[in-house]
C-alpha cells in the first residue's frame, strides 16, 4: 500500500487505488493456498468471491492503518475479526477448514459470489447519506 501511495499524488483517488489494490492482494493471499490447477468452475467462483470478501476486509484494515498511522490498531482489528469468526463458528458448530468448498456446485458457488457482491451493493444503496 505504501508503495502505491508513494507513486500517487496523495489525492483521494490515489488513496482509494492504494487501498483497493492492497485489499485485493490481502484477499488473494487468504485464498491462494486453496488454489489448485484442477479446480472446478464452482471452486474458481468461490476463490474469486472469497478474494473479494477478504479484500473488502483488507481495504478496511488498510483504511484503519492510514487513519491511525498505527500498525497495532490494524493488527488488533485483524485479530479481533479472526477471533470473532472463530468464536461464531464454534458457537454454531461449524468448521473453518478453508475458503473453498470442494463439494459445492457452480450454482451454489454463484449464489455465494452474488451474496458477497450484494452485501456491498445493498449497503451502499441503503445508506443514501454515504458519499
């Protein structure tokens, strides 16, 4: 993120670009261990959706860092989100065994992708005062 920021003029557009790119890299790094050469179409859709999902969190973590100039604030946020996800999974008896469900078909993977994208879109549409 810092490298991209250094190449921009510090404008809002430059900051947004840096957060977006670093967020997508963050998201990809969270799913890259699940990528194989013989993945089905459903698994690839899940990888893309999970990259976007984790990328949005990476965007937020990056924004927290830029706002606070404190790496510990970003690290605590990341750890807190991970802890909350693990606690919720434990409460509901779910396993966190990875980002890609190899048993999923293309239809359900597509629905998962639409849910991830829809969450972001509906949040923006339902909050008209947000700029």
